[in-house]
């Protein structure tokens, strides 16, 4: 009997050695780490800021977004949302949150709904990119992709050059997508006629980068939902930029030429 028992134990041990070892990393992996970086500079009217916030809330309450998350390779993402304006102002509204179900997506939306919206001077897209890149080093998980989603209504006018910030982030493997808000006609310093071209040439970058311009108020919610779904699902890019205006090269120094004069005020 003793020999038979020893043989059975040996056989069980041999079988155990061939069993697949659970990968501890699987529990900390996500399809995408998504930074939502939202402009709250004073060039944005309060109603525009409210439309912008509400668009993100509706996106994370949307069944289409829930389906996009569930249908991912891992079925979960991690998201954070911060507001930005000048080079020294970046305020995290909702910290890194794992979303792996409709319930956790709704909780993220509730976090946006329950926090007030800031409104400050100046526009530092470069500061937002730099801050977003730092946040992506603090997720505590292993994302398959890392994305910064920049929304705003003007060119970079504070902090360092936007192209330098973009290039450094892209060199780290980060994708930067854009949501240029173009609801008002340019009327003074900091306004830009073809903001979509500026975002295309100076802001977005990295693998699969794209942008979705918003030119009418009723487009806000649909544009944000569409953009979030594409970022979550890494959908093939049908066209880099939609309904683009005249194809002329953007000058990445536009907006930055007068920044020192404005920063002294």
C-alpha cells in the first residue's frame, strides 16, 4: 500500500507541474489607460464648459461605451479626468478608476457630475500633456495602450512649446488624441480660425492618433462618445480628421508668440 500511495503522490505532483501557472500580471492588465484632459480656461464660456463636462458624463453612462469596454481584449480600462488651463493649473477631478462593468462606468460618471467646474486664465496644452504623461506613470496597472485625450478651444499660449511636449510624450509610447472645440468665430488674441489644423499638426501624435472637431453645440455629446469609443476599442482610423477645413500647414508657434507678454500680466 505504501508503494502504491507513493506512486499516486508522485503522479499527482507530476501532473501539477504541468498545470498552467496563473499570471499575476493578468489581474493588473487593462486594455487602455486613458487620461481625459479638459480645458477650463476663460476662453471657454461657462455654458461651453458645462456642455463639455456633460458630454463626458453622458459618454460614460452610454451603453455603447459600456459595450466597447466589455468587448475589449481584457474587458477593462482605467481612466482619470483632470481640468487644465495655465501651465501651473492641472486639477484632477476623478482619480484613476478601473472600469470593468456598467456599474463602475456609472460611478465614474457620477464622480464627474458631483464636482464643480473650474475656470481660470491662460491655455497651456503643453502643461496638460506633461501632466497627463506623469499621471500615466502612476496607474498601478499594466495598460496595453496609453492615451491622453486633449480637449480645448485655443492654441498653446502658456508654458513650453506644445510640439516639444507632444514629441516627448509620443517618444514614451503615448498616443495623444484631440477634441478641438470650434463653436465661436475668432475675435482676438488666443483665437484661431483653423484650430483643427493646429491640433492635427501640433497637438496629436503617436500610434493611431486622431481628432474629432466640434463646431456645433449639438455635436458635443455625440463627438465625445464617438471619440471615447474609438479610444477604448482602438478602432481603425477611417480618416485622421473629419470635415477638415483648408489643408494648409499649421504653425505650432501660433499662440505662443505672445505668451511672455501675457504671462507677465
